[in-house]
C-alpha cells in the first residue's frame, strides 16, 4: 500500500464508523464486523471445515457440503486431522468395519476397488455443490449399508456411533490392560 492509498482509506473508514454508530452498531461495529469474518481467526462463529481433498474419500468429502443437505453431526478425527462427520460417513465406515471383521478377504477386495476408483473421483470434488451431489448419489449405498448392519450386527447403532471417535481406541486399550493383568486373553 502506498502512503496515498492509505490516506484515502482513513476518510472512508471514518464515514463507515459514523454510519455504524448512527445505525446502532456502536463504536466497535467496524471491528466486530471484521473480526467475526476475517479468516475466522477471531470469529465467535464456527468456521467452515477446511476441505482438504487430498487423502479423503467420497463420504468424507461429501460431509463438506451444505449443512442443510449433508447434516453434519459433529467433528471427528481421521488420520490425525479434524473432519466433519455426518451420519452417512459414520454408516459407511461402520459397514467397512463390519466387513473387515467378518469377511477380511472380501474387505481387501472392496478396499482395493475403492482405493483404485473412489479416491481419484473424490479429488474432483472441489466445491460444496459437488459435495452435495456426491452425498445424494451415495444415499442408496448408505441405505444398503444400514440394512446390512442391522442384519448382521447385534448392536448396529453402537457401531455407527463410535466411528471417528476415540471410544474404540480407549475400549481396546482397556481390554489390553485387562488382558495383561489377567494374562489369559488370546
């Protein structure tokens, strides 16, 4: 910024400040407007999730769509990164968890197919609108996943609820501690 352009900003800022005071925003209205939106650093609102598409799969990226469509539930952890988690993402992950547990050979084939085709497709989802479209296209698969979970899992909602949480890790650590204390676990 040159000194001349900086000097021109001061009268504009003064006029805006006067308008904020007249319309009831108070003398700090301009600062509030800036800090509540500028890069979300000082914002009191929840920032939009960072959509790092590198390394994410279809349902993870789809969770970055518009809130009223994808309905995010909470934040979760994926490979050490904070991600937005919705029901579809948790259901897909719970389904994968179930087939990994019950059919490891089939899981390996499904995972190989998905790594080969799903990941490259997900790299093209670069906007919330694209994420919304993927979310809607994945809906029939979500229903199939839920059907299979309810058919073959004794507690499907528990399996779904613990996805992308620390619960499974804490639970397995507690089991390891119990096993080492009893020395009878397989």
